[in-house]
C-alpha cells in the first residue's frame, strides 16, 4: 500500500471506533455528571473527543472531534436543545487526506444516537 492508502485505512478504522469517545467538561460538576451518565467512560482515552466550546466562545456548544497520529482528522461543532433534543451542527471538517473514509458519517451518526429522545 502507498502511504496515502495507509492513512486512509487508519481513518476507516478510526471511523469504526466512533463510539469510543472521551468526554471533557469545563466544570467539576459537569465532569461528575458526565462520569455518571457515561457509565464511567468519561475521561477515557478514546480517539474521539467531545468537549465544550467554552463559556465565552460559544456557550452551550460542543465540539466532537477525532485525532489520528496527533492530527485532527474530523471535527464538528454542535448544539442540542436540552428540552426537545433538536440539534444543530456547524462547520463539519474532515482533513483532506482522510476524505471519503467515513469519518463524517460515523461522527454524525454517533451524535444522532447520543441525542435521541
């Protein structure tokens, strides 16, 4: 396989691990709540991460991202209404060398699954 083929194969494997998410929270209360809600998966070392945008940047918004070899392979910014669970995704991004490897499909599918009513 050519080096680009190796990178794309690694990205396909990363897409298959989209359920392996490392959650982070800005506040101690949020971390404890996430630990409880994620059955102890909060703080795990998965290749995917889900973190707050920060209280001053975009309050209530989060970023779901995946890293591959230390580089951001996929990321999107999203917000979900706590009351109706309706969500909005902005700025989905896939690094050019990982296009067409299923990262966006996998990332968005887990967002939908995580936020069903």
